[in-house]
C-alpha cells in the first residue's frame, strides 16, 4: 500500500497555530523549548506529518549529545492527532530519518517515542524510558470524589497520610515562585533522597531553570515540619494535564508520611484549578522492570495503569550508532569487572 502522508517543516508560529486548543505533552510545547534553550539544547526542527491538509502527527526535535556525538530528542513526541498505527509510525520515521540525514550528517540517531516496537527502534543508549504510568483521575474535583475513584487501599492511604502528616505538624503549601535561597534549601532534600535511593540527581541549576523558565507551568509543592522542608514535588502543567516530574523526601521524617500527603495535596489543589489528571510519570512494566518498586507506590492512586508510548533510539548514521552501542557495552563490562575485582579484594582481606 502506497502511503499518502507527507512530512513538512514548520515555523514556530505555524506550530503554535497547529497546537492551539489541543491537549498534549508539555515537552512538545513552546514553553518547554524555552527551558531546553536555557539548558543549551536548541530546537532543531518542528515537523507536521500530514495527509493532504489534515495533520496526522506533530513532532519537535531538540539537540543533544552523547559521548561527544550529537543526537536529536523528540521528548514525548510525536503527538498523534489521527489513528496511530504501526504502519503510520514506521512511515513517519521513514520520512524523518532521511530528512535528518539530509540536513545534518553528524546526527547519530533520533530518540523518539513509539507505541509499537519495530526493527529500526532500539533500546536507549542512556537513561530510562517508561511505557506505563498511573494517573490520578481528577475529574471529580473534590477530594471526596477523587478519593472515591481510587482503589480501596489508595483511599485509605491518602486519608491516613493526610491525618498522620497533620498530627505530626507537617504543613503543605504551594510554594511556586520561591526565591533561589529557598530553593537551594529544598534541593538538599533531593540530595538526601538520591543518596538513599541510589541515583544521581541533576545539578540544582537544572531544576531551578525549569522553575524559572516554565513559570506558572511548573508548580512547587513543599511539605515542612517546624519550618524545614521534609518532602516536595515539582509538577509541570499543560492544557488540562499535570505531571509529577520530580519529588523528594527526607529519611528521618518518613514516618510523618509527608511525601504521600504532598502528592495528595498537590492532586487536590490541581483538581480545584481544573486539571483532569495527575500523572505519576512512570511505573514498572515488562520492558522497564527497574520501575517496579516505585510503581507499587503509585498504583494505589489509580484503578488501572495507563499505557503510554515509550522512547526508542532510531539510527541516522548506523556505523556511528553501532559504535556508541559497542562503547556502552564495553563500559558496562569494565564496570562489572571493577565490581568483581573489588569484591575479590575484600574477600582476600577477610
């Protein structure tokens, strides 16, 4: 079957007109483009995939780099306006990849989202993706109706967290618009969380830049005990959707259930402002079992998981991409050998 869809590059104004009135991921918005630019990532191109005059999908690509090699990242894109089929996804890529190669032969690959796996879609060279999430249904508007739509253990959990946090003296507020000194105090909670949970956070400047460039589209909810921050969640909003992008909590104050109470407070506040869902941004799945543990916390808030399009790396310059894959494997083997040598050394000492 010969496909009739074509790919056309858009200006920023044309993209804004196309997206007006639609609900779509903030990462494909003009506001997010300002954030990426502040981090040094430029908009490489905006494209509409269309059938005649009818838009089928839209994607914006940002510049990025890995191992000294440039690649493009379509964060949470493409956005689909019409039926998203395996054939359409493959056809869009078959038009986009030659376009990237034509415009810049240095680009190694494009990182983009797809619902259906395909031979040209490869696992990510770095970072994790997710293809499943849990979203609190906020259409009930009131805390009582929102809780009623949750699973039974979720309803009990948020009410218990709300009560325990309040009895402990925890005060939760929307602190959007905080100054840098206050943010640096809040950031230290994330540093503690990263040490406890074994991950490396971005520098404080990355989160601060998100807050300052996204403005009212980045909400900061903070739980405090005796004036000091004990938990927080940074939520980004666009259209009628909200996403809990980052969060943190102190270890010593976990008994106050401040983290869960903060999620609940944020969800209820956003519901009152008219948002339809509170997306926890990722849970474990067959493809991404690494998120199983965090998913167990999130699943209590929703009756069922929501399947989303995971990210894949699509080669533009295959020899370069294969070299990057080989380098990743070599790095993993070196790390594995180093750990084994360290364990052997400790065994000898004992």
